[in-house]
C-alpha cells in the first residue's frame, strides 16, 4: 500500500489524540495540528494527501479555511473531510466545498471508510443526500 | 349501462363514478353531520366525514381523520350516553343518544347522535355510520324553561349584566391590565389609551386620545399590511393576530412590538370599536435568541469530549483480542450504549430549542413507509428483550417525508410504551390506511394517562406527576414528536385510560400519486 499523508486539524487536543490513535491503524502518516492558522502553510510545505478539518475553531473557522483552500489554484483539488459537532455542520461543510462530512460523535468504520474513499479519489464532492 | 345493485345505483349519471360523485354531493348537502367509521380497524377510526360535520364540530377533516369520535367529548367523560354507545358498538345495534360534545374552540353543543352498523352479506359489521344533529337550541330552550322558576336569581344576574355592559366596566379593565391597549372607533381614531400604553411609549394622553392611529408618534403604525388587516376587523370580525412591527419609535428607540386587534364584544354583542393590544417583545426575542445560541454552543461543547470518549471506546472494542474475557467485552459494549444515549439526550435538548424558534429543518423525500416502520421496530426489539413488539396491518404506501425524523417519532412512541408499561410484556403496533392518510397506532397495557393529563403530555417538559420520580426522562420526547408530525401535516394524539394502558396514534397524508397497491 502506498503511504499517504493525512493532516488533522482540530482545536481540541483530546480529539486530536484520539484521532491519531484511530488513524494509526490505516498505516498512513498522520500530521496533527491544533491551530487552524498554520494549516495553509503546512499544506504548502508538507503537501498532505487528505485533510480532516473541524469547523468551530478560534480565529479561522474550518469553513473559512476550506473556502480559501478551494479558492487557491495550487490546492483546490485537495480532498477535505469536515468533521464537526455543530448541528448545521453538514450544510456548512457542503457550502464550503467539503469532499465529505462526518458528524461528531462518529462511527469508527464510517471514518475509516470515508478516509479510504477520499484517498483513492472515489469521492471529490459531498453528495446532496442528507 | 352498469348493473351495479340491479341498477338501483344508477341515479342518472353516465357511469358509476358519476353516480358516486352525485351521492357524495348529496352527503355534503345534508345539514346533519355524517360520519363513517371502519369497524375492521381497531377502535373505529373515522374514514369519512361530510361538510356539515366539519361545520358543526369546527374541526377540519384532515385534523380528525383516523381518530375515534370520542375526541368530541373532550374531558367530559362521565356521561351515561357513552356507555350506551359503547354497548351498542359491542353488540352491533343502532341507537339514538343525546351527548354533550365540544367544538374545536371549546364551545359545548348538544349532539343528537344516531349511530347504526353496516353489515356485509355474512352479517359481519364492516362500518358504523353516525348522523349528528346540533340540538343545543332545543336543549337550551328546555333548560331555560326550568330556569325561569328561579326568577330571583335571574334578576341578580341581569343586574350584574347591566353593570358589565357599561363602558365604565370596560374602561376599568383596560386601565388595570399590564398591557398597552388602545380602543379605536371605526375610523381608527383613538377613543382611549390605557396607562400602560402611555408609560410604554412615553407619551401623554393629549398626544394620543382623539388622534388618528396612523398619525401617532412618527407614523409608526402606518403600515400597509397592518392597515389591510385592520380594515377587515369590523366587517368580518376577524381579529389581527400576532402582527410584528419592528420600528424606531420616538422616545424609546428600536423595538419589536407584537400587535393583536379584536372587535370589542360585550355580553355577546359586537360593538363598533376595536381593541388594539400592543406588547413589547424586544427583550423576549433577545432572550430567546440567546437561549438558542447557548443551547447550540452547549451541545457542541458537550459533544466534543463525548466524541473523544466514543472514539476511544470504539478503538478499545477493536483492540480487545479474542482471548479477552466475555465480561470485559460486554462491559465495554454497555459503555458504548450509554455514550450513545447521552448523545441522543443532547440532541433532543437542541431539538427543543430548534423547534421553538421554528428552525427545525425537514428534508422530505419519498420512502417506503411500511419498511421504515418494520426496520425501526426490529432495531428496537433487538435492544429491548424485556418486551415483545407485535406488528399488524400494512399501509403499502410511499410517504413524502423526513424519514430520519419520522423514525425518531416511532422510536419515541415505542420507547415510551416500553418505559411506561414495566409490568406488561407486549406492545402492539397497528398500521392502516384511512382515506388518503396512513395511520400508525402504538398500544401498551401499562400505566395509562388520566384524561386531564392527556392534553398536556404533548407540551414540552410536562411529565405526569406520579411518574416523575419513578421513571427517567425530560418530558420533551412527545413534544418533539408532535411538532414533527405537525410539520408533516398529520396529527398525533392519545387514547388512554388510567391504569389500563395507552394508544398513541399518528396520521400522515399520502402525497398525490404516492399510494401504490390496493
Ligand atoms: C359512527 C360513529 C359515530 C360517533 N359519533 C360520535 C359523536 O358524534 N359524538 C360522540 O361523543 N361520540 C360519538 N361516537 C362514540 C365514540 O366514538 C365512542 O364509541 C364512545 O365514546 C364510547 O366509547 P368509549 O367509552 O371507548 O369512549 C361515535 C361512534 C361511532 C361508531
Ligand atoms: N405510553 C405511555 N404510557 C403512559 N404515560 C406516558 C406514555 N407516554 C408518555 N407518557 C407520559 O407523558 C410524559 C411525557 O412523555 P415524553 O414527552 O416522551 O417525555 P419523557 O418520557 O421523557 O418523560 C411522560 O413523562 C409520561 O408521564
Ligand atoms: Mg419519552
């Protein structure tokens, strides 16, 4: 299996730790970041293959970040999975251009499947079915 | 030429359909209410009512289809006529009773009800027909006659009526209530303004009384839509209800006001005056908004650590090797179940706040109704070994609705049925079609609910008194269910007897062309 790079950005350290443990199983390289301000530069320097993104974060929210990723010609095709506990999360993620959406708390298998699908290029945009 | 019933049904229409339509028109032209109930379904649900029934009862067909007629009795249940009806339904005979019934607006009417069974060839009763006549006037005349003996009492009554009729009485009420009130003449000139109005708007009586409504302040009430509603009040008696005005008022600044206007009515007589009530709801709105924000932030914050816990539990479940003890595994599984329950509670709390602020979002798509019910019951059965769920009937319908919210409704009714029937083991679910509606009933033989409490169980945070301490819950499940069903243009109601059990039922309209099968 080709080893890919997954960047996880969430302002909550507990969530980051837990996601690191779960994603370890996929065998991919995991980058953890709790400050959304750093994400764009990490994308430039590390060029991850997939981003897992929280929505409610201080200073720059996940959807703002996602919009700038989609507006940037160097990174607009990057798969981004939004993962959030906000009730309107799905709609916000869809409008911002997410590849997939996962509601917190999530189901283990759903997360792994979604990561696999995005990395293999099966999913590029969220479908309309809610 | 059709030969239906030897041509007896051949009135003059070209086809059976023509004749059928003619009969329906005849039923609708009747001044007596006419009801047909289906005796093959549990508890004789209404499958047909004519126009006169709607008129007499004040209910729309869509509100009562699928219900048993006893809703007309409201909580006036200690009437001998009920027993007679119940006996006649049991033995299948016809009967004539006079029964106190209540219109939708709560007004009493005396219903002279003729009820008769319809039998098929084998003598089996398929339907009942009820013919209702409003005999309130006759009853009233009878009662008046009796009352005339009591002349003394009547005189006292007349005197109080005179007093009440006086304008002085009206104005004394107007002055004391803690709400801003204006009394207007037919040209919308202010006849009087109460103290609360003057205080709220920081104006004097001279600036207000004898002035035209639309000239007050900085022409704040001069709003075309409001004018349109106000001019209709006197000719139609239709009130203006909850009209919102957001405006920058002189002296008091930007405020949100709620307006209600009624034609003044005294002792049953309409006067040529309009009562305009104005309520400042600026603060209330702001508090509602803050509470909304608070709840959605709180639920987000509660869910975040819950996500971490759930993630770790799922990771642990995977790590558990096959040699690990069975007790360890089941313990872990139990933790997972309770984390999900906590998550559902958080979601429910948020739902309540959403519904109150009208922000519930429904995503309606057509789905197979019976399959949804079957799967929901199956899942509930797996997690509830203490009770046995028995499903009967079918609807064979596609429903246009928000499937996940409707699953939530069914889950709620099922889990209540289980929770509130700890001593009994069986829960019955009945599916049927009534006219262009599907109907679901969930019956338990548990605690039951008294007639006074039956209305309240759909209110938020209401829990029956003696249940509170013994059973866990927040009293919002049924409120959410009711709102979801209302949002689908259906009805949710309960039939119950304390100590015997409850049947919670709901109907949902089948969209046009959505019915398949029979
Ligand atoms: C066709 C039909 C029409 C009925 N119409 C009325 C009615 O107009 N008003 C009323 O109070 N009850 C009416 N009932 C009676 C109630 O539905 C119910 O049978 C009665 O209250 C006795 O049953 P219960 O003791 O279970 O409530 C009607 C019943 C049938 C079958
Ligand atoms: N099947 C039932 N049998 C008896 N009482 C019930 C039943 N379902 C609901 N109730 C009563 O209605 C109340 C409100 O129900 P609900 O809104 O689901 O809240 P909760 O179950 O959390 O208390 C309950 O507290 C209970 O008193
Ligand atoms: Mg409940």
